[in-house]
């Protein structure tokens, strides 16, 4: 990529979600990449798409914080835009379930306060063979608000991965069934990203998650906001901050090699905070990251020896059946007597681990994995 057209990624520090200081930090992050006026025109319809994985309270750091969404929506209104807010969670879609997510995550309250339309991704259109939320094509601009988190299959869930939310509800399950391994799944994510490319991405890294994300990891204060018109560039900076090299970020590589975005750090202009000063030295990647340390020619054979499997903690299980509904291969049995995963059927996509609202599904290592993972 020519140095004349380097995409910009801004990094700004912010230590909380209090309105005045957060809005000031967001404004600074946007001014560093040209200002919100470069993206939002007067009377333009703007869809703000947070990461709303499931019905969690803000302090759990599973969903984009409602305070973050509120201040972005306020800035859109200030710029003359007409904000709407929407996403599709990862589990079974009903009007009741999405309303519960909006309510518990604090997003409904924000929409009411700011006067933003709250939209449901309940109708689909098929684009290039993928079921995409019909609302996607009704807006002049999509502002993508990913959460700074890990992901047990993709390693990190950032701006690119957040566009997977345009695939409504359990349609996501069919994608996982079709492509259970990250090498294949990254191609699907890149396809969907190419269809739904956001015009602007702003990452909520004030409080994020490391460890076994995207739902059962460790909530941590990082105090960061990242912003860019190029989602891949934002993810490249995030990946560097988290200590995941480009060579092991399979999703970012796929998008970059298909020229859908710029994922190579040397081709990106980082503005604001110095990149090395915000590097998180003790950032924990998911346990499953061990596989990605191996050269590609070894990863297949070794992956069959190094076992990582989802396991239900029956004490914590509330038998809500959300995990069962999300499983692409029907590997879960949940009834009044038992909660278990059929190892013979399980494809290790970790969808159950991702959507469980009670942190009742853990990632278990087999003996060989324990021996080499200390």
C-alpha cells in the first residue's frame, strides 16, 4: 500500500464512561482522523452497531457499554445526523429475546434518553448467498462499535468480527456449522465484512475482556478508545496492543490478503497515543491460542492431540437452553436430569461458551494440552 494513502487509526486514553469526559475523549479520537463531520452529513441516517452478544449488565464487559453508545449517538445528533441503534445477539432470535438484550445491556434506556430509533434485525435479505439483516441497506452510514475482547475461536473480536452481527440470530449457527475451523470461518467473516463494511469503527476499550472471551473472560480496565474509517486497520492496532502477531490473526490476514482493508501495521498511520505506550504486556489470550503458535503445516496434526473442549459446569447451569439453541450440530443435552455435551458430535466452534449468560460453560484442556500449557 502506498504511504500516501495510509489509513489512520487514533488511540486516545479515557478512564471511565462518565458523559462529559467520555464525549470529550470520543471527540478527540474522531478529530484525529478528520472529525465526525467527515462521516456524518446533515440529516443522514446513521446506524450505530454495538457488540451486543447477550443480555448482560454493563459491568460484565460482554457488550459495548451503554454509556459509550450514548455518547457516540449524541455526537451523531450534534453533527446533524439521525441515529438509530441495533444489533443481533448470538442466540435464538425472538422479539422477546432481543428486547431482553436491549433492556439488560442498558441500550434501551440510552435510545430513550437520546431519542434514537432502536431497531431489530428481524428481517433478512440474501446477499451473495448470506442472510443479512434487511436494515443494513436502509442507512447512509454504519458506525461500528466493537468491544475490546478476546474470542476463543477467532482469538480477538474486534471491528471485523463485529460485522458478523449483521447475520441475524441463529443464521450465525449455520455459518459455524459450515465452517467450524477458524481457517474456514475466517473466509465467511471476510465475505460478510465485504458486504457490510462499516464507514467508521470506534472501539470501546475503556473496560474490556481478556482470557477466555467473548463472554467468560476477565473484565479489565484498559482505558482506551480506538477509531478508524478502516475496520481492518483498527483491528491491526488492537492486535498489536494485545500481543497477537499479524501471522496468528487469521481473520485479519484473510481480510488483508483479499484487499478488503489494511491489516499490516507498517501501512497504517497511528495518531494520538504512542502505540508502544499502550501495549498491554500482561494481556491474556484465550487458552485455545496455543494452536495458533504452531506453523500451519503442524497445526492440523497437533490440534488433534492438543484438545480444547467446552464443558458444562452443572452447578452453574440454569438450564435456560440458550447454549442448546446455539449449537450448530445439536451436541447438547439439557434437561431436568443432566446438562452435557456429546464429544462425538461437538465441532469445537465454542458457540455454546460464547452465548451462555451464566458462565456455566468452560474450556477444558486435555492432559497433553495441560502438559505444554503452563
